[in-house]
C-alpha cells in the first residue's frame, strides 16, 4: 500500500477541502462476544424465539425443509417460500450455526434481498419470494452461516443512528465507539466558533460523519492509511452531504497533514486506532479475525503501538486546551494513562468505561500555555 498516495484517489474527488428501543441504537449484527476489539457487542436476546415443545418439533420439520432450501438443487414450488417461512427457517439455521442474534440476522438479510425495510417483512409475512430473490438469499445465508459478518453481506450498518456503507476494506463500526462520539460532541459544544477536528484512522468515517452531523461548526480532517477504506469513507461523506466539512487524506496517522495548508492546530483529535495485541488477535472471534481487516485490528505485541505514536505527536497538532479522545481496549486503561502522563503535556486524563464496564474511552486535555 502506498502510504503517500493521496491525490489521485476517487475519494479525493468526493470531498472538498477545508478543514432506536427494543432494538439497539446501532446494528448489533456486527456483534461478537469477544471482549477484545470494540469489542463486546451486546448479546441480542429479544429476537430469540422462546422454544416451546411444539415449536421445537416444528423447528425440526422446518429445519429439514430449510436444508432443502440450502441445497443448490432445491426445487420447491415458489409459493411455498413466503417471507414468514424463510424468516423462521433462516433464524433456525443461524441458531444452529451459532450466529449472534439469529432472528435479527435473518431479518436483515431477507430485507436486504427483498429491498424492504425490516418492518415491512412483518406486514407482508405471506408474500411469496421469487426464484431470483431466493437464489440470492441462499448465497447470503450460506456465507453468513460460515460467520461472514452480516454487515459485509448487506454492505451497510447503523452507527449513531446514521446509515453507513461498509465493506470488507474497513472495520464495522461498533456501538462502543458511539461513546467516543458522544464525548467529542460534548467537548465541541464548549468551544466557540469553527472547531477544527482531526479523526485519525477514520475507516468508513463513522466517527467523522457522526461528529459533523451533530456539531455544525466542526470542520474535520480524517486520515487513514488504507485508501480502499477511504473510498468507503468518501461514499458515506457524500451520502450525508458533508463534503464541504470533512476532508479525507490517505496516510500514516498525522503524516499526511500539512500544518498551515490543512489547518495549523486542532481543537480536538479523535481516534479509534487498531489496538489488538498479538495474543488477543489469536483469540478473536472467527467473524472478526477471518473477515475484518487485520490492518484495522492488530497493533503490535502489546496492542499499544499506535497509541505510542499518536501520544508522541498529539501535542504538536493540538491547540492549548484542545482535547485528545481515544478509544482503547478493555484492559488498556492503565497503560494509556501512563503513556499520557509520561508525555507531560496532558492534564485531566480520564478513563471511561463502556456499557459492559470495560475501559473504553480516554480523554485528555493539552496543557494551556
Ligand atoms: C479500528 S479501525 C477504526 C475505524 C473507524 N474509525 C471506526 O471507529 O470504526 C482502525 C483504522 O485505522 C487504520 N489504520 C491502521 N494503521 C494506520 C496508520 N498507521 N495510520 C492511519 N490509519 C491507520 C485502518 O486502516 C483502519 O481503518
């Protein structure tokens, strides 16, 4: 990958210069139970059908039929395959395969294939599904059964109540990262005038887009070392009409940012970097380890490589009293606090826990002059 490749990419053309209740707020389908990288997703239980004896028997029959559906040579009359039957069979299949939130996963795939909102599935339960749609569903269900993330199969996810495009080139945004966004928006509210924000390791630009949508005076520079991820970011920025407020640059952390040309110093630097250690990487769930980009996850033997480099340079890019807000791994709080204290340029260092009571967000202010 050419770190310095900046100007020729499509995403450049797409950005301009200048600096929900029964359901979780974000899409839980990216869920994994691994407490490592952004990390532990809430287990979705509300969609799991409670099994009665009768239902268990039906389920076995349905599972037989479903196996038939999964066989490439299936040849059942089309009118047999209604939305309701497919939802039930797919849910059962996913449960058997140990897929998180099987009902929700089934709904997301089916609504994707049928180009419907999930709610519409319930209003059209008896609608037959045609052969072409059934073929597409068949392929996606099989892949999901092999633990390919549903978000990659549908190409979209929800973050901070925003619909975003994702692809296997970028990590799937996690609900935990919304806490970082929340703190960033709160901080920006305390600053008057235009606020200059730097989002390092932007991926699909979930953080930048969520901040820009909620902080109308923020101008954001977002960097990532992976230009394929930045193409996805550009699509999200365009979709949310933020091209005039978010500029994408490809490169290694701060390296592509040219002070004076881009912006002299930032009010706020945010980053959700790769932070998985070598030992943790081996323990990641299959849906993460085999499908999400290693570049987005792995950060050296102790998982702190990228933090060291950010903390080493952050004060040069931050205004006095500016803030650094980082997402961190569940066990990294003390180590990151130590790194920030040793830098001797930060005050008010705070580690915050996520909704699973794991260390997740660190905030620190650059000393005033
Ligand atoms: C954990 S993902 C975060 C993506 C997104 N910000 C989010 O919160 O979902 C880390 C991102 O950092 C990028 N990355 C890894 N090393 C980098 C580096 N040295 N400089 C810039 N970006 C880097 C990866 O390509 C990946 O998109």
